[in-house]
C-alpha cells in the first residue's frame, strides 16, 4: 500500500462541534487539541514522515479578541503538555508562519520545542501558526528581490526549485495528501504553492470527531489514487 510521505491537514470544525452541543467555542478548541494528539500519534504509527497541521491562519486574527487569546493560550499550553511525549516518540517539531505577532511566552515555547526535538529523526511535525500561503509566497519573493538588489542573485537564475527552497516547507517534499475536515471544500489560504499536486480529501467530520480511524480511511483512499503529474495514466489504472 502506498503511504503518503507528507500529509497536510486543515483541522476545521471545532466551533461547530461545540455549538452543536450547546458549549462555548472554547470547549470545541480543547476537544480539537485532544484529536490533534491522537492524529499525530496515528500518523506516526501509520508511517507518515511529515505531518503539517494548520493551527491558525493569517486571517484568523479577524476573530474576536477573546477567541484569538484563547487559541494562542491553548497552543502554548498544549506545546508544554505534549513536549515530553513528542520528544520520547522521536518526533521533531517545526513551526511555520509569521512569528512577529506572538506573545514572548508563546514564541519562547515554540523555539524551545524546536530546539529540544532538533535531533529527533521520527515524524516531522510542522505546525502552521499565523501562516498563509500568500504570506509565504510574498515573503519568499521579497527575499529573492532583496538578494537581486544586493547583487547576490541573477533574476534569470530564479526557477521553481530555487524559489521553493526558501518557502516555509522548502526542506520537506510537497504534501502528497491534503485533508480538510469540517465539511468545507476550500483551501482557505493554506499551502498554495506546495499543494499544486496534492491529492485532496475532504471529510464532513468535525475536527474533534476525526480520530485515528478517520485518518486511516483517508490514507486508504490515498492508496487508491493514480497520481499522474500531467503524464498519461499508468497501465494498471487504465484497465
Ligand atoms: C478550526 O475550527 C480551528 C481554527 C480555525 C483555529 P474553527 O474554529 O474554524 O471551527 P468552525 O469552523 O467555526 O466550526
Ligand atoms: C482554516 O479554517 C484555518 C485553520 C483551520 C487554522 P477557517 O475556519 O479559518 O477557514 P474558513 O474561514 O472557513 O475559510
Ligand atoms: Mg472554521
């Protein structure tokens, strides 16, 4: 069975999960954190090499201040709580996104978790926080433009490979499988460049209800895809 090397997930539906139970949205985010724990474990057991999770988008700052604070605080506490277990399971942590708006306490926690898991060789866990696909592309473009202005780079030498190298996921292979829970069929400014050839899987399950079994269903679905990358179908798939 073909296992995706890199899985990227939009973990959506926490708010609706809570509202459906007459609970505050905060309860949905807390339940979602529990699902995240289980899915990380399952991905690692299932042989996934890189797992990228969308935790907070560039646009999520538009939410009410109290919810933004709650999400930031939950993230900080979750990193604290999970770090020892992740470390023990050989998971390496990476954060991608614009780090300039975080509190000093959160920024510290993020840097410390990356530092402490730096030599781990198991699952590469990438958490996207204050991340946007457009932000990433603009940031990389600015970096290259500056290098050209400083005479360090010839614009003619810029190609897809060199452009990709400096993107947030440049050190990883592109996501093979994209999953979005919560029923919406949209990308919401997630990995715009990187998902050019990802297989897209949408689940109506709300994130707190999505667990290891649902993840394995998605991996099974992925195993049945014929990825052509613009070529003609393989003989097996044409039959
Ligand atoms: C996903 O759940 C978590 C974040 C975006 C941080 P939502 O909070 O978007 O939940 P819904 O989509 O409102 O149900
Ligand atoms: C995408 O979900 C962002 C995260 C899950 C972090 P949203 O709930 O913000 O997306 P929209 O607003 O439905 O497009
Ligand atoms: Mg949502």
